[in-house]
């Protein structure tokens, strides 16, 4: 498995969009708008591949000069619980540190809170609803 940053609009980015859609959006009856995807141009896109096949991905959005927000973390359904998500998360944290950021925050789906807690993320604040499902704000100092 290889981990790498990918360019917005690239062939790999199109694979990321398809994965995010199938794992995160389609089950909720949601899609992407062109505007949403265009706004991702400034983000850091990370993906895990085995040869040409995408295994998982995430995106980092700048909040301010010290903080990035982890967004759209997804691993193919059949490959979950095999360490791919943890590898992507560690890679994202290293990229964030290398770029001088001090903290990662996220809106974690309730079902993923335990996963992020294993990697040192802490819950902040009260539960809230986003894209029709319960979420928690989580953060980790780098």
C-alpha cells in the first residue's frame, strides 16, 4: 500500500470522489455539487493505493495558520478494520506537522469516534447533527 498527496482534479482525485460518494454520501442519499468540489481545490488530498486501486482517502482543510480540519475520511467498505484508516491518519498528521500546523480538528460521525480516540483524538463539546446523522467535534494537538 502506498500513501500520497494527490492533486485536485487529477485522475486519482476522481477516484477519491467516487470512493467518498460510495462510502459516505450515497448511503445517506447525498451527492456532490460542482461548487463543493471546486471549493476543495485549496485542500490537501491524501489517498492510499494498492497499484492503481484506491483503498482509502481523506482531506485536510485549512482553518487558520495553526489548525487543519480532517474531512471526508473514507476506506472501502470491504477493507475497513485492516489498518488502512490508521495509516492514512498517521500520514495526514505527518503532512500537517511538516507544513507547520499545530492541531487537527474534525466533525466525526458518532460511529467513528472510537476509531479516532484510539489515535489520541478527544471529544470537544456536545453532539450535533450534520448530513442527517450524529457527529462530535474531535481534536488532537500535533
